[in-house]
């Protein structure tokens, strides 16, 4: 399985509009971050996790035109407001795209993007999604990839974490409910939220992310959803050898 980092930035992206800080003006391409999303691929299955507002440019950059399904971790705009771009995948796959989300997230999506849940109409002038509601701790399968969803605390709301075999994806999280800790035990690879140096009300910060990594001891861990406080080269030098920040376009080989 491979995981492509489509975007690893915060809700406003990096660089921020109108900001002239050293990270926003950096010439290092690893400091240019579109909104957070990943693409998970096996030999036969391709799953998009979150549909950021930057989805179009992410798909063009990584040169993929079909997906087997879409998973939305939560209904915040930076993770789902690119969903209208799904019509390109409808066109190239010539079918409605299955979408997976927890009940509250699905309700929000069906309210905001009601037209995407109508019966498909070709030649795909509008997108088409087929809803599948997922439940915490109940495994669901897409193609040959099985996902274990679990609840994460995201400030005053929640997000869905995903475990696929030994790999865990935890974006937009600042704590884990007691009944979700089991999903983090004995993992080998962890892609985890890390917004900035200072504590944040709805996200992990550097010290907290490293504390979690020390607790659960994955073989490799990667930091994502990083804002313009975090300069790639500096953060890489500050983290343990088994931990590194990701960058847009980075590919994680999960074996």
C-alpha cells in the first residue's frame, strides 16, 4: 500500500494570503502546503480521504483521474469543500462515487451539497455520490482495503481516525476518547496532526504530537496539517529520527 500526501496544510493553507513571514515566503517547495488530504492505493484500489478545496490542483499534480471511493473525516470546509470536483472522477470512471462518513458528517454533506446525492445524470454535468454511513469501531471495506474508523476529539466537535492494518491516519485531533485508544495500540506507522508549536484548541501541537508518538511507539511517524509556524527543515532537525514532517506530493510506502 502507498499513501500519497495530497496536502498537509491547515485550513488557510501555506502560504497564507497576504502573509510575508519567512515560511510563507520560503523558496523551499516543502513549505508550500495545500489543504490536508491523502490518497491511499493498493494494487487494485484507490481511495481519496477528504476532498479539500485544493483537490483539483492536487489531482492534476499527482496525475490521477479515477478513484474507487471517497472518505470524509469530518465536515469542516478545508476537508470537504472540494467535493464538487468529484464530477471529474464520475466522468472518467463513468459511475457514481461511493462516499463514506459518520452519520453527522454525512448529514452535513447532504445538506450543503444536496445536488451531489441526487440520482446520477450523464454526461456528468454535475457530480454524483452514493452515501455509506460508517460507525466507529466497525470495519468497512473498499476493494481490497479494510478500514477501522474511530472517534477523535477535534476541539468542540469530532473527526474520524482511520486504521488500515498497521497504518493509522489521525488528522484534526487534540485528544482521543478512552474507547479509541485501542485503535492506536501496536500500530507501526502513524500520520498524525501537528498544527504549530503553541497549544491549539482543536489540534495537536508539536510537543503533544511527540508525546503521543512516545506513548504509542510506532516504527515511523509523520506530522501533517502544519501551519506557517512550522518551517520544514527546522522541524525535521528538531524531531527524533523516526519522526518527520510530510510535504505535498510525498509518498509513504507502507509495507
